[in-house]
C-alpha cells in the first residue's frame, strides 16, 4: 500500500465546484442533492485509504508521530527500518561522530530509553536509502582503482539515484526528519567524497571544470570515470602549401579503420595536417587518446599562413597526464615539422576559449599573386586595383565551396589595397579585408559572382597563382 500523507479535504473541493455551478446560474434550476442514493446499512463496509499511513518494509509510517529531533520521532524512524547513516542525517542531533557511527549512537540512546524497542522486529531494508550507504566503501574502492594511474587534482561527482527512491525518501524525510536535514542524493555524494579524501591526498571536489568526472549509477553500482580534456592555446604558421588544417579522411574509404589501397592504409587523403603535426606531440606527452583542433577560421589547403600565425586551441582528449613543459613541446613540434608548421605563444587555457576563438571575427591581411591575360599598361593596372580600396563587395557563395556552404550573397568590406607589384603578366598586391572575404574570388570574380573584382575593373581574365595569409588581426 502506498500513500502521500493526509489528503486534501474532498468536501472543500466539492463545495468550490458547487459554487462555480451556482455562480453560473444553475443553482436555481435543480436541487443538487436530489440525486443522492440511500446508504445500505447492511452492505459490507468498503476498505479505503485515507493517506494517514503507508507501509514501508513491513512497518507503517505513522504520520502523527512528531518529527525529529523529538525522541519519539527518532524512535519512529528506527521502527520503520532507517539505517544508522540515514538516522543521523535526518535526526537533527549533534554528535561527536558522523555518518553511520553517529546513527549507531542515536540508536543506542533510543534503545536505552525504550527497552521494548530493542526487542521489536525492525525491517532490514532502510526506507530512505534502501541500504545504499552500505555500498559506499565498495564504490570508493572502484573509484580508487580506476583513477590510480591518472594525473588529476580536481574531481566532480555525479550520482544517479532512481527517481522513485528520491520521491519516497523526500516524503518521509520532510514529514518525519528534522528541519534542514540533508536529502539522500547530497548526503550520499558527501559520503563518497569523504571516502575518496581518506584514500587520496590533495584531491579537491569542484562543481565545474574538473580534471575527472566520476559518474555513479546507484541502481547498478556502476562507476564511470570521464577524463576531462585539457586545452592549449597558441598560434601556428603554415609554411608549406598542400597541408590541410585538420585531418582529411580518404575520399575512397572515408577514413575507415585499416584504410584502403588509395590511401595506403592510412585512412587519410593527406598524411600531414596542421592538427597532427602539432597535436601528436601533445598526445604522446600527455598519454592521451586523441586531439581536436579549433582554429580561428582556416586557410585553404594551397594557402600558407605566415606573419604572427593563426590563433588556435588544441583539445587533448582523455589525457592520463595533465601537465607538461610547453616550451619543450614547442621545440619538439618546430623541430619535427620544420619547414611545414611552426607554433608559438603556447599557454594552458580552458574550453571557454574555444568559443572565443570560433566567434572572433578578425580582419585579415593577405598577399596574392595572379596572372593577367593580355595585360594593359602598368599605370592602368595600379589605378584599377587601387580603386578597390575601401569598397564593399557583393559575394555570392563561390562554386568551389557551394557543396558545403549555403548559397547566399554576402557583403564584405575591403579595408585597404597596397604594395602592388607588376612583373610582366603577373601582378602581386596586399589586401586587408573583413573576416569571411573570399580573396581568390576578389581577383578572378568567380564568373561574376563577386562584384566588384580585379578581373572586373581590369576587364581581363585573371588567374590566381598563389595566396598567403600575412596576418590575422586578433588578440
């Protein structure tokens, strides 16, 4: 049998309902009592539940019993089978001990006051926790085993308790427990933390950004340890063309395990990437599983990134070691990837900087070189290209990226154009522009999808030879 304590007065709700009908004008039309049926005095009395008690582990909760810390309240909690740990947390009595030891003291005192209490039959299953606190030592042991070889200083505990147990515990505790007594979930978590502190030195429990997230399922007693990633901020310079920023899965096998003949078993379209040239050194040093790369934008595979480099955040996943010498890693990367990638300005950071990196809209400076078919006079070339300084482009999504970008028109500002150099039918110039500008299309116009363009003002067909990122004006 189950129950929630004293129910609301049914007659009150019926009266309110009748008043609603009365105010609507129905009262004058009918007698509300003429449909009553006479009670058959000989009929068997029907057993019904009024919410004044309910059965817990074979014992009945007496809702009229005073709440703890009253002695009768403590006696009642003992009679319904409350374990020592729960007895202490709901009793509201100060003791020198804590946890189960304190509950045992309270139980002993209650037995001394009531000699019959010690001989009465008391349920073995605690109605407040279903003897969950008996598993604390076992859970702590599992946590210690799973985290013993991991480098960590902070831990966050996550506990999943069955919803029905939480509801039952809350009903009994709020009615019979002392005011302000700790709920089951919080108290169980504290017991786990206390057990860990006794087994691990220097560990700190936090509510956000932990080194380890420990998840406990109280139904199955399963313990999962989630090693949180570490994040490193830096800038990279890509010195060689033909290197993608992140891993590029093989087009033929889509990067499946074992690869294919096309990728020679690597699963990659390109063996090198900025992500791996930088991240592999961190993965090995931190004994991690993998890495993710978050850049402030990206350059095309055939574009170099020079100057101060592009800001990035490297996410190192499931590291068994959480700290290393960043200067040593920087030297190792720059040595191993010499001529390809160079990194600088490394520092430890956190996940929030990933969002900042992704959301920053920084202006960029480029140097671009292209060829002109049947070039006009040098003075005309310089004047035409210079006229683009300060203009706002209308750029429709380029054909080369239309398969992965929405087809729409974008407005982008050209801040400045300078350093125009002419070498026969080849022209080179520098441009500073708004984030998101398609610079190659600024030159060749993408069949008129970018207006204005160098090809448009020169009235000549232009072909891009190469493009370099000279600076990203951020930080």
